[in-house]
């Protein structure tokens, strides 16, 4: 039986985990960016166009995404992954409520 494990385990005894770790981080970052960047761009466009109804929808969608993230944290039994998104979701829904209350949205009909 070899003393250092070179024959039984051909992998080196001290393995560099940085490459696999950075790959997993890149995947996580890309996943977060794939859902956040388009929503932020649509929100900026709605702000530029002053489309209140679009802002309400996008704000509710962002709050729902945070609420789902809190649900994932709860499922994983991780209080850190649950409390932060839950706080942001509550704050997001409160801001959407305030925006909805401050602006009356009346349906526009065609008059002809």
C-alpha cells in the first residue's frame, strides 16, 4: 500500500479547487444577471416613458421574484437566504402599493 496515495488515488493530494469554484460562481452570476438585467432595463424604459402601469407591473414582478427567492431560502433551511429577499419583497410590494395609491390609473377608451 503506497504511503502517499499516488497509486490508489491518481489525483494530487492537494487539489486546486479555485477553477471549479470560479466556474460555479460564474454560473451563479450569469443566472442572477439573466433575470435581473432585462427587468432593470424594462424598468428604466418605463421610467423614461413615464408609464406608470408598466412600473406597477414590473415592480410587482420584481417583488414576486424576491418572494420566490425567499421561498427557496426557506426550502433550504437557510435563514440568510430567506430573510434578505423576504425583506426586499416586502419593501418592494410596499413601494408598489404607494405608487398605485398615488397615481390613479384610468382606462383609456377610443372615442370616435
